[in-house]
C-alpha cells in the first residue's frame, strides 16, 4: 500500500501528467506493435523515454500523446517503438558464440546455386547474382551493429579472406539503431574490450575531426545488409535458407507465446544443419519440439538432421 502511495505521488510530481492508466495503455500499444512485454517496474523508464516525444509535439500530458499516437502516421509510431526498445549490445558479446560460428562456417554445407531466371527486374537479378553461392546468416535483433559486425569478422576468420562467401542480413525493429549500425562508427569506449590486434585488423582509427572514434573496415561492412524487420509481424520479407540465425537478448522482452510463434517461423528458414544462437538467459527448453540444444545456448532444429 505504502509503495502504491509513493508511486502515485511520484507520478503526480512529474513535468508531464502521467497516470497508471497511461502506463497501462502504453504497455498494451508496445505489446501489440513490437511484442515487447513491459513489466510494472518499467513505469519510470516509459516516462523518461516518451517524455521526449511529448516535448517534440509540445504536449502537456501522456494522455494527449497517446491520443495523438492513435491517429498518428507510421513515422510517429516508429518513433514510439524506437523510444521503447532497449538496445544494449557490444562487440563479441557472449564471446563463446563466435568461435562456434567460425567453426560452423568452415564445415557447413555450401549453398545451392540460385536460379536467377525468375528475377523480376535488373536490380533483383543483380542482387540474386551477388548472393549466388553465398552462405547466408541472419542477425535478427542487430541493434547498433556490433553483433552483425562481430559475425562478419568471424566469417572473415573462417575463410581467412576479407571477401568470404558470406552474406549477413542484419535486422531490427528500431530504425534509429539501424541508421547507427549502417554507419559502422563507434566511440573508443565501445571498442575498449577488443584486443588491439583485432582493432588494427578490422577497424579504421579516426583521425583529426574523427579522433576518439573508430569505423568498421569497409570489407567487414560490405558483408552486412541492414533492414527493418519486426519479429512480431506475420510476414517477414526474407528468404532463407540461413546457415545460422542469431536471435540474442531480444526474446527476453517477449512473452512465451510470442517467443514460440517466432521460433516456429525460424525453423523452416534454417538450412539443414543450421544453428540458432540464443542469448545467455534465453532457454528454449519450452520449445523443445522445435529446437534442441546443441551446445551452450546454441540450438538446432529438432526434427532436421544435423
Ligand atoms: C538488448 S538488444 C540485443 C542486441 C543484440 N542482439 C545483442 O545481443 O547484443 C535487443 C534488440 O532487439 C530489438 N527488438 C525489440 N523488439 C523487436 C522486434 N519486435 N523485432 C525486431 N527487433 C526487436 C531492439 O530494438 C534491440 O535493438
């Protein structure tokens, strides 16, 4: 009771009017749009993240903002989603996955040639030609790019070449992080844990105006294509098969029902022997009919031969 009273007074003392009902409505909207389940402990986070949007629109209350949102165009909806996603990531996060990916790339089945005759136009044809005979990987919640670029470095190491036959599709629901990811520019504190030798090999050091930052080397960036994909959506505009899917530290934001639906859609997109990499706290045991554990948080399709 005391806690409820404290919370109510906290809510009342804010710059913008923000009620329990506003929080409940926000929870429902972000769940419906991105599958993100916000716990009650996220009340303050929601306030501080969305207050920026109220400022932009010159509004006084969350109620006004939520009313505006309901009539808003896709741009404001995207801002809403961007504001409420949590994008924490780092290079070589959960480091043990990268040697496993490297080894997998060395041994996995090489891709079948793609039929280019069914290409709809010249750019489609060229895209198909470019991706011919490539191993495809998907990083399905790529955030600001550290994860897909770490995958690209693993691919370069696996083939001992800066032009490995690998293509990485990197996607996220948050368009702001995708823009940052595409730039491939990071401040020095984002790369401080990367060994100097790796930094030298795969990054350019900023000079002059760019002092204090690094940029991912062109050959690494060229292996990755970024695209907005909402994992919650019924239809993903992608084609497999993938030799590996990274889906790390995003399932924790979804309820089990949503997780199960997504896992069911991942399975047919994986090639024979393909691997699904999950985050350290994301056990897929509840979906053992779809995926079985292969090694530490690495899974394979339960009913396909490995
Ligand atoms: C905590 S980050 C994890 C990033 C990276 N996978 C890692 O492990 O370091 C979670 C990412 O999932 C994205 N995300 C949240 N909901 C999503 C959805 N419905 N579809 C696609 N991406 C989503 C967020 O925008 C965020 O960038």
